[in-house]
C-alpha cells in the first residue's frame, strides 16, 4: 500500500478464535472506522503472560479486510518497568515493518495510556498527531511509569474517555482533559424479539419462571459474590419461581459456585462457564432481566447488549452504567449493597407481574432502537473520525 493516508490503530491485543475478547472493543472500533472509508492498519502489542499461548514476535495477517500486525512478547511475572521496556522494544520492531509496507501513518489512534507510552516518542520524532482512547482506569504502576502516562495523555491531540466517570478519573489522576465518546458496541447478534411470551400478552396466565441473567469474567471486580448473596436473599422472600444464569469463567468461579452451595441455592442457579457473544445473545432472548453487580465499570458493554435485546437491566453505580441506565430501562443500586440489589430484583419481578411499562413490548422495542442508534458502529465511528487528523 505504502500510502501515508492511513490511521494506525494501536491496541493491547486482537481477538482470535482462541481468545475472542482480547482487544475486541478496540478491533470493533477499527472495523467501524474501516466501514466508513478510513484506511486502517491495526497493531496489537500483546504483552500478556506466557500462559496465554501464541506465536512469539511479529505476526502479519488480515482480519475483516484490515491489515493486522501483532507483536507478541509473552512475559512472566515481570515488574511494570520491565514489562514496558518489552512493550517499547516490541513497538520499535513492529513500526519498522509497518513503515516498510505501508509508509508513515497520518495519525495514530492508541487505546489506553499504557500503550500510548510506547508510541509518544515515535509520534514526536515523526511529527505525527496521536489521540488516546481510554477504556479502563489505569493502575498506579510507580512514579516513573505514571509520569510517562501523564506525558502521553497531555501530549495527545485528543483524549477520548468512554464514559463521564472515566473522564473524571483521567483528569483527577493525570490532569488531562478528555471528551466523552462511548464504546462502539457490535450489536449484530443482539436483536429485539417479541417472540418471548410477556406477562401482558398472556392475560391472567402466569409465566412459570422469571429468568435473571448475568454475564462477565468471574473476577472480584464483577461482584458475583454480591449477586449470589442478593439472589439468595431475594428468593428467600418470594414464592415466585425464579432462576439465575451466570455466564462466564474466571479465577473466582469456583468460589462463587461454593458460595451458592453454602447458601443452598444451587437448584436455582446455572453456571455456564465461558461463552461467546452469540451464546450470550441467545440467552438474553430467553431472559427477563439482566443483572450485574460490578464494583467498577468504565463503560459496561454487556448492559448495552442486554438493552439492545429489549431486556431491562439492574446495574450498580460503579462508573459507566450511570451514563445510560435510568428508570426507563432499569434500576441502579449502590456498589456492594446486597440488600439494595435484592430489593431491585424484587422490584423487577413485581413490575413484570403487574405489567409495568418497563416490560411492555412497545417500550422495550423503543429502548432497543434508541440503544442501537446511540451505540451503533457508524454513529460512534463518525464521532471518533472527527477527532482524527
């Protein structure tokens, strides 16, 4: 190609069959920009542990019509200083090959300041503008690394935060202004359907089981321990038939399963383990309410996917969800509050049984359409493209 009209997208990974969510949101953005006519080259600086098996070093392929360059540097329990030295090395090696094949990019779009610190000196040297999209609240990795992050953010032409809460964190931690543009959400699999029987469509007939669904990686931040405790409290206070499905794998899954056993509610919970988007979408169409008790979310894509399917949600006031969850489409509860979450689950069931408007087919179809309009790839891609040079 050797055409410097392209945009270099820099991520921490690229989704693959083995690791389908690695760099998924970043690649969704690249694909959306590509779909509105931008020339994109996607670079994944994959610094994950050697426990995530993959080919070492440089790897070149195409995905969805986009040239993808991976530079894999599997590492062990290194310090942040050594990790970022490896990342700096990987970027320098990768960019030489990229320039040889594609020329110098007109702009660099980096996902997160952790990756941006390896790109800033290159952009300064080449006089290339760069923008940074922040997806996660950065951890404090020591003064030297934090100063590099601050320099990367303050040197960017634009910093994009995916939520208002994250924008405040970026300002508080690094003194950098940002604009808020939500994540692109690939909603092709998440479609509203009115084929699932609704209470108001059945007259006096009752639905046998009210289905709650939750999905995320089973780690401390997702609050599955709070959810299981709240669900146990909830079913102890209702005679209605309910069921909770928890989708996802992770380090705390055995702990959560043991907690469900200890609370005596294993007959009411199904654990599916790991999943892909299509499986999550299919389960949403069979569910009545999505619930996730996250302790922190800078955005919260699974909530958007649920709303796009026409399912009301219960979310926590943990950052991202406050931007799009309100009384018209769900309930917000405090973080780590078992009682409040149990009450919210009871309220959802009550609304369902009383044919409240939040469960009407007409209303949830409207919620689905507005959700897709706001988070559609083309809409968000055009907002991002307006910030690119």
